[in-house]
């Protein structure tokens, strides 16, 4: 099912409550990432961090409430968090592509990537995107592979909450 989607930069002064609702709508992700704190504070932290880094973007994935009536508005159903030209020029790092649980497995993540990928290549002068997937997230690994990402053979240990996990690195030329 195709949804009418758009991507929009999120700002702390305007989107904190919407991002808080989204974080509440992804309890499995928060548990997986060791994010047991208050979703409001997490939203505030993420929005402020994105605003503080010129190369970082936190985009909301907006779904039209009624595709036939634009005046009906849109709802935040996910986010894309990435950094441009990091860790090097011409490379983007995908930090998260997250969709609210009730909207998962409906093509929204794939559609959002389909909006972002050509912009990265054409407007942001990006030729390669890298991403990391935690070892216990086979769904995330399959999703990125379906988007055309391949394993790099590299991995790193990262702390998620109170545990150390292996993050498997992937990349895609665009």
C-alpha cells in the first residue's frame, strides 16, 4: 500500500511533542536500544543534538491523514536521522530510519528512503551511505539489504544501555 509521504526537518521548538509521541509508539525499539528514559526527554535531547550539528539532519516522515484532502494535514509516523559528509566528504551516515510500530511493514520506511536517496545524491553531493545494525536486529539488517545496502565486513562494539553489542556495518553507493 502506497502512502502519501513527505520528509520535513524537525525542530525542538515546534516538534518536541510529536517526536515524543513517536518515541512512545516504538517501545520495542526503545527497549532494544536500551532507551528506558522518558520519551519527552529523549525527544528533547535528539532534537537539540540535531540542531547543534550543522551536518546532522533529523527529518520527520509525515503521512497524509487523507491523501485526497491535503487540508486534513499529516501525522508524524517516523524519522530519518543522518549526517552529511561524515565520517568523510561524500559519505552520509544513516543513524536511524524509524517507523512507528503500527505503521511498520507497510512500505513507509522504503518510501521514505526513496524520497531521501535521490536528494542525498543530487542535492547534498553524497555518493555513499553507511549504516550500522546491531547484531540482534535481523529485521533491520534485512530491511537495509532490501534497500540495496551490503555488508562491509566491519563491525564495532557499542554500548546500548547497560550492555555492549556488536554493530554490523553496511554501505550503499548512490
